[in-house]
């Protein structure tokens, strides 16, 4: 690998592909015309950030990397305990329950001896840390930044930013100056919290949504200027710009635990033999061996509910890149109606409500396999050598092999495959 050859990935969290237009995101629209545009790019299931981060970092679907969702059931003491993957200590619980974290190597591990990995992330701690859960590279996050080996980065070297557009901008400025300009790792990730962070509290298509798009574009434009300057100095940089999922509008919520209890599983829920892990517009249903038959016995009734679009088990779940391992028995994709919101954006979804949390009706959400939440965007820019539209369907799992191929590294072991950009192996 030439020392100057490196890859950069910028993620605009929650920016659906349909919003990449000249009137809403002019910066992205313009650079897409000079890049390889992935017109049939898809999210993974669940279409949530923490799982997406693991899929981007490994090039594998959840069935292989083993992270289930934003919330995940772990078998602890023969019971299922549902934990929030976004919390800083989730990996500790996962290691105790399963013996490890991700089941396949991350990009950080693959490039540990070939130029290194640095990620700056402003989303949840869990989403940031699953870019490199075993500390092969550097991960910077407001909840704690870590160097290879897990050493804590402190004082001025840590990442102290706010969880909002201002934090994204401050992070981007430092990323461009320090990571791209000075340290120059083989792989650099910049993961913005907006527009996703904003959309969880405002309607799609609203002025606040437009502001969030402008904030994300400001960060992208800064990266574009920095990469152009470095390319002019002779660096060969593959720049990937994309998102992890889109967004849909919350119409109403349902308490799945309450529904299961009303259908005869109150005892199984209390004993930890049955559990639900809400993913926003979807949910995972878990059971121990003791609770499995009881859970399976109510799924036909669940399929009849107006809030359940799909309830899938077994092979149908595997077809979505998800393994029925670790106690997962079924997945529920919440129903959708086509009604438009006040800003003319169609689609209204049920969501899996979380205990003691109000359902923010009218705001954005994601997690299932609805038509808008599963359409992220991706473009690959290699300085003008590759452009046009990718001829095949692509997914988040194609990002890691594309980077590996560009760097001249082995591409075995991925679920995805490289995009046809300027690289030694494509």
C-alpha cells in the first residue's frame, strides 16, 4: 500500500437518500454528480445506528457480527436481560454474557498494522464504540476516547463536544485539521449526529429538519475542501460519504410487553423467559428454551393486530441478514399508513414504545424495514476517476470491503463486496 493512499468515510446519520436533492442538500447533490452514486443502497435490519456502525465496521450483516439492535437481549443467569447498547458500559455486559463483542474482525483490526484507524463520532457511545469494540485503533467520543489497547485519552486530547449540530461542527474542524491533515491514518471515520439527532424531536420536512441538513452539509463541505487540498499535494484518498438509515414519521406507539402480558405471558416476562427489545419501528422478541413455545403460540394473534405489518421467524428473519441466535425468536416490523405529515412527507408508523418514555408522535423514527428508513445514501469519490451510477444494489456491508480493496488489503471474510472504484483489486 502506498503511504499516501487512504480512505475516509463520512456518515450523516439518518439522512435518507430521498433528501439528497439540489433544493435540500446542494453540496451532496453536486458532489454526487462527480462520484460513483449508489442508487439502490440499503440499510441493514434493524435499521438503527448501533447495528449500522457494526455492519459498516465489519462489512457483515448482524447474523455474522452478532450485534442485535439499539437494545439487545442478553442471557444472564439463565434469564433474558434487555440492555441499551448505546450506553458506555454495554460492551462489559456483552462480554460477560457472550464471552466477547463482535464475532468478526472490524476494519480497525484489519488496518492495525497497515496505517491504522481513527474514528470521531458524535452519536451514542455504543454506536461509536462498536466501530472498534476491541480497541485496535483510536475512537474519539464525548463519553470517552480510547487509544489502541483501550488506554483512555484524557485532557485536551479527548473529544469534548456537545451532542448537537454545534458539536458536529467542532468535531469536524478538529477531524479535518488533526486526523486528515496531520495524523493521516489509513482509515478515518467521521460520524455526525445530525440530521438524526434533530429528527428524533421534530417533523420530517420541517424548518428544523432543513436546518439539520444544512448543518450536516457544512461539515461535509469542510471535509471536501480538506480532501481536495490534500489530493492537490499528492495524497490518493478514497472519500465515501453516506448515511446509515433514513427516517419515518411516528404515528402512534404500542407497549409490546403489555400486549404479551395480556395474552398469557405475564409470568414468562416476569421470570425473564420472554422479553422484547424495541428498535423504534420494529422490535425483537426473545425467549429462553422455557419461554419459546409460549411466545411462538401468540405470534399468529400478533399478526392480526393493526400495528403489526410483519411478524417473522426462522428463515424469513435470516433472509433479512439476521440470525435467530442469542435467544431471538421473532421480529416485528411495525405497520405503516400512507398519511402525510403537516409538511407533506408521506408515511406514518407505529413504534414499539419503551416503558416510562412518552411516544413523540409526529417526530422521526426508524428501526424496521419500511420504505424510507431503509434508503440511506452512499457515494464514492476517488478524485474523478470513478463516476456515474453503481449498476448493482449495494448495502452498508459494502463499505468495509471497498475500503480494504482500495488499500490493497485482503477482501476475504466480508458479506459485502467492493464498489468499482480505482483500487488495486477492482
